[in-house]
C-alpha cells in the first residue's frame, strides 16, 4: 500500500498485477509498446468467410474456455443484455472456475452473476459494478478486487496490456457470417458498438453473436470481421424495450429543471455558448433538459453548435435536424430516433472510446469539447469528485465516461446540495474518482460555486445576476440544513481499485461494515 | 396514559424526508429506543440523541419510542415526537428548534405577490426546497392539503418548518383552517415569524376581526411586535357579495384571494377553463379590492402540466386587474412571473412618465403632461411601482435612467 498524489492510500498490486499509484494529471508516462495479439493466418480460417458455429457453447469451447481466463462483453444493450449471463451459465455447466468478467459496464440484469461469484465460476469483475453487484463487492464478498475504469481507461488498459482479454463475446444486432457487425439494424438495434472496439482489436479470441444474420457484407462494419474467430446465431441477443435507456425523458422534477436552467444560464452568462461551441450530451433527465435550454439559447442568438459529443437521443437528433448543431459524435445511442439518425445522416457519426476517450493515444475528442456537464455523488472542498460510491460507502455506480470528460475545457456539475438528508459536499469524498483541478463549476439549487483555479470564469460572471457562492458557503448551508453526519466507519480491507485514465490507481474502495 | 400506543408522521414509499414515530409510556424500565433509518449509518447517533433529549424535555423517564425514518431532518423528527407526546400527556411545553437568523426578514403591505406556492402542511419533503424556485410567497397549508386526522401533527410540523427552513426572502404564509379550528392554528404558528395568514372560506368582516383579536392576544402574550398581514380567501357566493366589507375590514388585510373550486360548487356550476361562470366573481372581487386599496389575487390553476393554459389564464387575470395567482406546483412559478411581468411597452411608458415627472418637479412645475395628456399623481405612483417590479423581475437594470440624469 502506498499514498498517491491525491493523498489516498492505494494498493500497489491489483489482482496480482503491479499497479502504479496516481501521480497527478498527465504525470504518468509509460514507456514500452502496446499489447499485441498473436499472429493469425488465413490458412486457419474458412476461405469462404463462413465462421458460423452452431452454438455459443461450442464457440466458447473452440475459443479455449478454461479455468482462470478473462471474458469480456459490452454494455450497448444496457439492461436488456441476454448474452453475458449465458456465458457464465455455460461455464458453470462445464465446471469452469476462476473466470474474470470484464464488461464495459454492468446493469441490474446481471444480478445472476452473483451466484457465479458465490460458486467460484467467476473470481472477480473488472468493470463497473452497479446495484446488487456493487453491494456484493462492497461487503467484501468477491474473491478478487473489483477494478473500476472509465470507458477511456478500459480502452487504455486493454491497449496497454494491463487488462488482457482471452475471449471477447460481442453481441451484435446485425452481423454477417464473416463477423462484420454493426448495431444499426435488427430487433436489438442500439446504434453503436463502440465499447466493443478494443475487445475486437486486442482479445485473443473474438466471438460475434447475433440474432440477425445478414448476407456478406454487413455494412457499415463497425466491428471488422477480420478480427473475429467465430460467429454464432441465437434467437435473441437483447430485449429491445430494455435496450432503450430509461433516462430518455426530460425531467419534470422541478428541482432538476431548476438545476438545468441555472446551468444553461451560467453557460450563457459566462460566454461559453458561442458560434461553433461544442458540448458533451448526457442521457440523464437533467442533461436532456440542459440540451433543450442550450437549443433555446442557440435559436435566440442565431448561433449553431459545432458538434455535440456523447449519448444521442431524439432531442439531440432534433437539434441536428433543425441545424442547431453541425455534427453528433455518438458514443452510445439511447433511443430509436438516435439509431435512425445514425443510419440516415452522415453528420451523425459513430465514435468509440478510442477516438473519444483513450488517454494513451495521440489526442482524443474529449479534451476538445467546450462544455461538459456531468454528475457526481459527492464533491469535496477541493472540488475532487466521487461517482462510484455513496456516502454510506457502498459501490453503486460505474465511472462511465466521467473521468474522460473531465478534460473538457469547462466541466460543470449540476448537483443538488443534498439528496434526501445526505449532503453532497463533503470535507473529503468517500472515493476520489477525479481530481478537483479538472472540475470547474458546481451548480446547486442554492448557488453556484466556481473553482478558484478558474479565475477566467470568475471574471466572466463577476457582474452577472447568477447566485455565486464559495464551495465552503454551500457546504455550510447544507450542513446547517442536514446536520453534520457521523464519520463513516469502513473496514481497512480494500474491495476495489479505482483507476485513473492513465491506468494508475487514484483510490481504493474499502469494505462496508454491514 | 400508560400502555397506550400513539403515533405520528408518515411511512412508506412516498414518505421521503419524513418519519413515522410511535410512542408508548411505560411505568418502569427507562427509555427504550428503536431507530430504523434509511440514513442510519450517517445520522443514527444524532437521531437517538434527539429522541432522548426530547423525552427528557417533556419529563418522560419510562417509554418505548420507535422511529421509522426515511431521511427526515431533525425538525421533522422533533415535530413527530412532540405530536406523540401531546397525545399522551397534557403539557404547555413545546420543543422548539432554533429560529434560524435567515428567517427574520420583514414583509410589506404592498409587496409583489404574483405567485404564492402552496405546500401541504404535513409533507416535509415538499417544504425543504419550497423557497428555491423564487415564488413571491410560500404558503404552508394547514387546511385542504391536510387530512382531518393529521391536523394536530401538521400544525407542529409547520411551526418547526417556520423556524428552520430558509425560504430565501419569499413572504412566509400559512393557510389556517376554517374558524374556529383556525384559531388554534394561530396559537401555534404566530410566534414564529409568519408574515401573512390566509383565511379560507371567508364570508364576513367579523371573521377578520376574530382572527385579529386572537393574533393580538398571542402577540401580547409573547411580547411580539410587527404586523401580521391577512389574505382572506373568498370561496362562496355570499363571500363575493361581501367582498368589499372583507377587503376593508382591517388595516392588515393586504390582499383578497378567490377560491373558485368551492365558489363554483356553491353556485352549482362546473368550473371550466374558459371561466365564463366565474367572470362576475372575478370582476366583483377586483372591483372591491381596488375600492379598498388591496391586491386582488386569482384562484389557482389546477392542471400543472398545462403551461399554455396557465399562461392564458394569467394574462386574462392580469387584464381583469388581478395582481397574483396561487401556484400548486413549482413549475408554475416561472410562467406566472413571466405572464404577470410588465410588458416592454408598459415599462417604456412608465420610464417616460417618471422621467417627465422628475423633470417637472425639479423645475418646480405643478402640472405635468406628456403630449396633450395630463399626468396625475396616482399615475406617477403606478409608474414608479411598475418600474420597481420590472427591476425586481430582472427586466430593467437598477440604474435605468439615461446617462447624466
């Protein structure tokens, strides 16, 4: 264990792999070369391009399913995923033990994995753990450490060889027998398959599973068949109603609408909304409402946004079609209007964690975005942010693209000052997921605090009518209203490591004493 | 009083920020606490300490107290415990949470009252953020929004809320119950910085005087000063007939509101969006209020999802002479303010009047005119008021006068 650059005591090995402590933004400069997969030969693959095998089980066996290996899946089907659970049922049936599951994110539908963690089929999870899985891990019940990475950090870890994937299973709404795949067609159409890109490029074996086999060529080939070992046809890869995200309705909550309105007002009065500006678009109810306010401001001023990056949905598509933005750079698609637009509009472009987020690349899109609006479960007086644990210590959310988006030019967090009775601004956050130097503005219903490091923003709104407060003042008000909470009593034992975008360990999650 | 289990508060899915407390007095055995809290990890110790302190305050040494907490703030838990205690022992004692200094601002008789947000008097979740939406007034409602069996506990919750919640400059209002129960409400709430009391189903001058008499007695008892304003609500055919009598009944009546649900029921007609059935009542009320020199306030618009309908209703109300409307949802406040706000052309005209008047005054001229129109003092007063409103609504900068004037 060692103290890192944000003062957190973190492990130096994670699941028997050496891990560097966090050193600061842009400080860790790894040498060496990227991970590479074994050389393949066409001699070993059918020359007619038909890689179909009869079942997922057979594909897994042929891919070398055995004890202790790492299997990855993507989360584009969100809570409607039908494939991940099947993989571990097959492994259990074959008596396989000690697997590592490396999903790009987990959802409540993956609760059955708990039984495979209990019976030893799965050793641990490297990926976000939400809901029941987070609870399980938090209570110290998982055999190995959980490893939490951002979307970009996952690409980085796979690319750098820090996370080796033995078998990638890529569920696809449309694919051909060669393995070319996309998510634009079929019952499970979910827009993009970007989260599976690294898996296709770097896994030793790649299986594409589809319920919509199309004649060669399946275009566009967001996943290229040249990376794919086997293709499998199943009845159903996902449940369409659950693939559509639950958070695609604009909020009617007056508290959230107020936060959205204040955020938009801040952006307008700080002069951030300019001709050609770009913004990160999120899927939450508040983010959607902010998008609507942005659109109103653009119309009022006769401006047009250069690009919107992030999750797409009908509201963003409307902005594109009303010519209020030039491009949508789509990381994940939240509804069928988004899928339709991706299919039809060449200015609605698929992206991946490689193009948008990977910190070990030659630049990425996230840092080119003008305004990123993000959430947080907690913020401390130094503006450090937490997105993975709640104030009671439980691991309940993944990092998503949050860490990666912190590199935008202006990062704004619209958050309520307290949730229920629990204050959001703390002396110290339970888990540091992002350093305060990258978080610029906190918008709460009771005032807006600007990070003192951003003198430019402070100057820009000095004469505005915005309710500006210091973060200390906001915290004092929340503590007066809620009462100061008792200190959290956590065990010493580390249950999960939180990685920064460069693969270093920024914090460790401690066991909750249940 | 022993072996009788009493309870107060709410539990279940919609009881966020509330708690359910049950209490039984025992003959021996000391204090037995059972606390089941959603935020127990962070606040369990604090809640237990509050429970013990309160029981001690009321001199209870042996009791079984159970708190089922959905994240209630201390002042809510305290109100619930006190509500239990009062069901079991007669006491003059009260357990008052701190009156926060932020709540000691004053109101004034002709304050702008475009919007006033109704908050049910027994729903702590809606109270805590009541002030953040910028409503001109916050009404903690003890009347229709509280179930009959919850009236006593709501009164204590409203009292504690008045002491603890910062409404950020909004006028602090309470709607009491119909008399005589409303008089008991006054006993509990008047000592805690209430700016204005809404008196429902008002039909006579005598009711106003009765309320004022009680307020006066409470103020003398607690050695309180300052005016408590009244806003009677007229909700019957007789009330409309008596509107002027009510509006002019006392100096502290600053506004009269209309309640159309009950009024229409009294008339035996259906309330419509177009509102032809209430046009007489509206005009009669506005006329009575103008004659008495108080504000006329329109009835609430009940479909909070219909923003367009709300805007039309407010524009009509404004054109009839109303100066405010009740809001039942925070999302109604912004459209209400925008619709009641003075129009650009009204602001321009008012600016001109004020500037011409100031110039004439400086030149010592007695008679002021713009073009061929004479400007009377009441016109100037109205223009000044309109400009003040435009400034406070952010439609006009503080220093609106042209450079060099």
